[in-house]
C-alpha cells in the first residue's frame, strides 16, 4: 500500500481517499495534489515514486513537468501585462510584433492567439528541434506562416504553437522572455516552485515520466471496429496531413523527449512548465483572491480573462472544447468543480484550475502519463473536492 504524505483540513478527507485510490486502482506511480480554499491550503498531499528506475521517492518538493497545464500559467502572464496597460488584447498582434503581419495576418488580435482562433496550429515546414528550442527560428517561422483557416471563423487547439505565439507577444511587450517574466512577476512574489525554463540546479528534483501505451491502438484496427463516435478522430490520426497530426508536428523530429535536459531548460510556454502541485494551486488561488497579501488579477481583469471566447467543435481535437482568453473552461470531459471554474489540463492527466464561486484552487501533477477517456485520476480528485464543499 502506498503511503500518503501531507495534510488535509477537516472536511476535505474525501480528497485524501480519492488520492489514495488513484494509487490503488488508477495506476498513479508518483503524484501530488493541492487544494486552496479562500487563499489558504486545505489539501497538500504527495506519494509514490519520483523515479521508477532508481526508486527515488516523491518528496514534498518534487518537481513535475505538466505539459499543457503550462498554458494557464503563461496566459496569466499575458493578463497581468494587460491589467497593467502594457498589452491590449484586442489590438493586432502586428502592433507588437510587426513581422507577424505577413501572409494575411495583419488584423489578427492578440485575443485570438490566446483563444486558439488564429489558425496557426501547424507549419508548412517543421523547424529543427534544436532551432525551435532556441526560440527565434520558431517565432520567425510562425510570423511567416499562412493561417490554416480564416482567423476568427473557427477555433482549434494550438497545442504546440500557442506557447511561441503568446510567448513572443509577452517578450515583445515586456522585454523579457516569458519564462523570465513569469519568474520575476508571478513566481517570485508568490514563492512558487514552478519554472518555464528549468535552471540546471533544479534538475535533480524533477520526476521522471512513465508513458502508458494504450491497451488497443485504434489506428491499427479495422474501421468498423472503431467506436462510431471516435471514427472521425481516428481517421485524422491515421492521416499524416490532418491538422490533428500536423498541430503536434511543428518540430523535426516531431516527438520531443520532455525528460531531456535540453528540453526542460528551454522555454516552451505551451508545454514544458515544471513545478509542484502546490505551486499550481497557489497561483490559481492568487487569481481569484489574496494569498499572503498577493493577488495577481483584479476582479475586473479576471472577469474579462475568463469570459468564453470560443466553443464548439475543435478543428484539431475534433471534439467539443471551450476556451476563454487563454484558459480552458469546463466541459463534460474537463474535470473542474463547477461552471464558474477555469484552468488548464496537461497531457497525461495534470490539471490546474480555480473556481471563484467556491473560492477553490486546485493543482494535480503526476509522472504516469496516461490520458484518454479512461484516465479518471484528475476527475475523481475534482469530484472529491466538490463533495467536500457540499
């Protein structure tokens, strides 16, 4: 039986039970979960193994790469700049990044980058990975790229390109890289153990990821054996030229080793944030209220940041999705605690969100990358938080 470490406030015992069940029945290997309520931590738990190869245990300060949960962190940096009057989300991107105007993009507002409406999900020519990690070659390629659809007429998940697009706007406006801006303006005031661009001295604290292969590879089975509601998506997976594939193949090679020192040290504001569950929850708590004297966004900025901008069928994911200006909004498949919640999931199961109605902020990180409809770890934890509030 896995030993569960940490503390749970009275009334939140269901979260501890769900966390333990994730190890007993849902294949967690190493993980942590943290919940804030009204600016104070009420759940802070961790358990398991950070490195299955060495047996290194998961400690309170173990760091975990959270994939696209990074997007919520980066969006917060953009909204902080907007709140300060340095960035107008409705101004054309080209006002801050003149090269971006090429190939019919002169009128695209910053808000469409954040809400996945710009049509820049893929590149005609992938960028060599080493150059992409160096930043400028990738932003130059995106500035020259023609959109995949008429911007503003549809939305599709910019899984990889979002970080360079939004990050370059942050860099142009602030004069700092997005990772540096986050470190100085968000992480430092709140004391967050979270990085976009991992310092070399922190690498020994990072957990190693384990990737579970699906029980059935739907791309290899006969079409008639694929569940009907998944056939369009599976057909897209099988087509190397589909947007669903090309959106995640903007580098050469397309598959990125997110455990590698080079990738973790680079700044990929869409996908390589590394931190603790406590840091994710604490940042989201500071979005909706004061945390030890620090509040990141005013109520007015928060209301604007979390207003729905795009919803319906996603051109990349080929399933319904909902986005505000940078944050995911709840759907039947995105586990949060209610309709007022907002945040972001990450590949394989990580999740950070806030729910202003209930004063709740949540962070869950784990090193067993599962994902898919059968991965219920974050869902059961969010449900346990809801039960604790009843």
